[in-house]
C-alpha cells in the first residue's frame, strides 16, 4: 500500500471516530412529540358568536405517555394568524383582547398521561361598532414553549385558529312579483374569470312554475346575444338552473324548497363553471363557452312580471349580492356567506340590501354601482318591503 493510500485511510478512520464520539456524546433522539389536538385535520374552528358568551376548548397532547410531568405554554400569536391567512388566502384579523378570555395559558401533562386539561376560550358578544366593520375576526393560539422534558413540538400542529362567525341580524328586501332591481356598468366588465353570489328565498316554488328568473347579467352589446356575455339564474319549476354565455343550462342537484334561504354562488374560471349551495360544491361542468371573455354590463335581479314576461309568480327575498372579477375558493365562499369586508380584493360590486327603506340600494364597495328598484311595464307600483333576518336562521 502506498503512502498516499495509507494517509487517506487514516484520515477516514479518524473522521469516523470523531463523528461516532460526537453522536454518542451529543445526540439524544427525542422519543415523544407534542401537538394541539385536531390541528392536523383542520387548524380552523369556526364558532358562532351571538347575543351571549360563546365557548370552545382545545387541549394539547403527546404522542406517547409523558415520562415526567410536562408544562406547556400557549399564547395568542399574530404570526400564526398571518401564516394561516397567507396559506388559505383568508383575511382574518386578530380579535381585540377585550372580547375574549382564556382559562389558562399554561397547561400540564401529568406523568403517565397523554393530554392536558382543556383550555377554555370564551368569546363575548360583539359590540354594534365591531359588528359593523364587516371584518372577520379570529383568535390564533400557538404552543410557544414546553418544559419538564425533551419533546419535539410538531411544527404543522402547534397552531390553532378559532374564528368568529358572528350572528348577523339585519334586513333583507322583499320583492313583489312586479318588482325587480337593476343597474348598469358604464364600460362593462370584460373577463373570463368571475364569481357571483347571493342569498335568496322564494315563497312559492312549484314544479309547474317555469322560468322564475332571479338574475340576469348581460353584455349590453347591441346584437351580441348571450354568447357575448350572459349570466342567468332561475327556478325552472323546482330545479335551480343557470345559463352562461349561450350554454343551454347547468342545473344544481338540490331540489329548492319554498320559504327556505339559500346561499348560491357561481364561479367561472378556466372554462369550468362551479355551483356552490350554502358554501358546498354542488355541481361542476366544463365547456368552451365558459372560457369566453364576456362583457358584463347590465345587471338585473328578480325579473319582474310584465305583459311580455308573465312568468313571475312569487315574492323573492334577497340579500348579500356580490360580483367579483376573480374566482372564489370553496373556503372563501363558506367563510363569507353572511358578510364580507367591502374592500376585499376583487370585489367589483356588493349590494347588502339591508337599507330597510327607499328605492336605491347602495353598492357597499363605493364603486357607485347602486341598484334601483323598478316595476314591470304596466304593473302596479309599490313601495319597497323589508323583513328581519338572522344568519343563524332560515
């Protein structure tokens, strides 16, 4: 063996001995881990906040029984909320501290146990001022430290978001069969990606009542026809049906019921039309017509009855109509069915329909696309009518 080979072998042997010594002296494998129970499955829990205190609880667990007593420290962490918002394209804000209490910030896992006692979070009713902001609030809890044992904190399961779903008490408009609402966008909106959503109820849905239209958004292009831009919604008997850009129609799979509120959302993107009912995906269909860059200019809701359009039979109740120039996700639709911040990115027009009086219904975005009440030709005029509604009731 030559001198160079001997030198290399000696070097390798010394390095192996050094690494082995370091491993034996310094490396101690962690045989247990710590996490917030339920965070792996879903790190978000939505709690309804009404007129009385609301409570929920979390607990921290170990993967195996603790070999000695462990103390776990938790804290409300803005960074955890920021990370959740970024991952989920959400817009939760930290709930002001005066609106919640924590039963503890330090929890103990006793020797031989795998769980802490429950940490109770109590959320107080919102003030009118906080309610009117339209913002979504949450309490982000994080494991920040552990003492008493060498434990690894599972990074994907150390944060838990408690979101507040405030009970909204407001007004909704009642539109008689001869009444509708309309507005027009001066330049139209040209896009192949959009979302439209609303809460709606009819007080008389029957299989024999066809073409009970509640939404029509058209291009305003003379001679352009439906293919140039058209979004249409109706009850076709007891079927909820939509037509888009000249497509024959896509029907939801639910059977709508009389006097029942529905949150309905249509999302159009990449040639796919998705129908969401009460925040859940109900139907999805692909078609080249859904990929059309349409123009959407003239907006009509609740087509009124008149001589050349005698179909309308029932009163419609409507609330929270919104038009977006982007595709909403399922999570965004679920979170914001009852209210949303008017300044949210991509929100082109937003009609809360909660005025309680009058014939002009404000566009809450401030973009100026107010809706106006109108009546079918030669139909009896009537004042606007209103009902009280709650988000936790039909």
